[in-house]
């Protein structure tokens, strides 16, 4: 089972490899507009292809892989996406994580030989959606956080030729990602989830902290560590950590946590013992006990 870590600079490659990262994902700033579901800035993506090229060289020297993310949803400039795919090929990127199915098809038609992976923003929520992506050239699907373990097991049964990734840390949104206006890229849109903490409740002065859980708000931290043992038994290929914007120490901390949990999942013979171990790791890291509202699954 592989750990897919976010990456923002060449200086992060070595430290993240040392704590257990197997693969990396990153974005590349475009000169005109973002091709990512992130701001088009150096705080979220590599600022230029030469820096990214150096990161690719170092990543490969460590025996790891690196994937470029192009996960903007429509309206997306397909030609700019294709140009970035060509750049990825030129600098030695191993593959692309793409949200637009049309762009996936267009890139596959170019015959670049890059591994094509479907972003979680394609919202592949059943086996038919995965099969459709496979026909377009996709070999690996990143699942949205709304997929449960039973659904995952069924999908893997009906689409055996596809590799799957799940979010195991981060990925705060508890709603269907592709259908949220946050990913449409319009700054003037009102995005309710960004304002929940400021909303009051009828007859009260404010929303009680106890009610700021999955039913009403984004949790402060999202965790899926307890399902790693189940994912291991199902044959899930990759555990993905969200957070390109995080400082290096936070990225390294999360990668180290996931590596510890994978080792515990392999060594443990009892599900309850394993879950208690995960809860202990969570409390040590977060300084608070594990609660249902933090759980991705």
C-alpha cells in the first residue's frame, strides 16, 4: 500500500521520502489562469516548470513517482490543459491526476505515455462511472470522501483492473465535491460552508460547539486512519494525504502517521486493537480524543 503525499517544492522531496512517502502529487502555476481546483499561486503549486523538473529528478533518484494535478472543472481551457500535459511529459512527470473526463480523453489521444488517473473531483461514485473512466484511458481512480467501505469493496469487485486511492488524512468537505460551487472557480459566488461559523441559530445567540459537527459544518480535521486495515484487506493501492498548502513539518507529520498506521495494520491480528492504536495516534497528534465528527468514513 502506497502513501501519496502533497508536494510544493523540491526541498520537500528528501524529508518526505525519509518519513515514508511513496509518491507525490503537485500542481503547476499557469501563466493565465489556474488549471487546479486551487488558487493559481506558489502557495499551492510549483511556480515554474524548471523547479518542478528539479523535483522530478530528485523524486526519481529516490525511487519514487510524481504526478501532476490538473483538476479544474468546467469551464476549463482544454488547450491549456493539453499544453500542461505536454510539459509534464517533457520534464519527466510519471502521470497526471485529472478531473475533466474530456481532458482525460484528449490527453489519451495524444499518446504521451503518461499514467492517467481520475481525480476525486470526477466524483466516481459507482462501478459504472469507474468503467467509463477506464474506457477513456484511466488506470487509477481517486475516490471522493463520500464512498464508504462497503461501496468500495463492491466497486473493486466489479472493476478489478483499476487501482484505487482513498483520502486518509485531510479532505475536509463532507459533501459531494464535484457538485460544489467552490470548484467552479467564481470568486463572487457565495459558498455557504465558508460562512457557517458566523451563522446564528433561531432563538439562540450562536451555534453551540457540540453542534458544529458533520451535520452542520466542516470538521477542523478529517481522519480515515481506522479504515487502513480494511483497505489493506481489500487491496486498495494508495492512501492519499490532502494539503499541498501545508508547511513541510505538517506534511511530514501526516506521512509519518500514515506509515505508522500501515505498519500497525500489517502487524495487528485484531480489528479492535488496531482501532485503539489509531485512536492513540490521533490523540497524540491532535491533542484531543478521536470523535465521530473527525472521521472521513
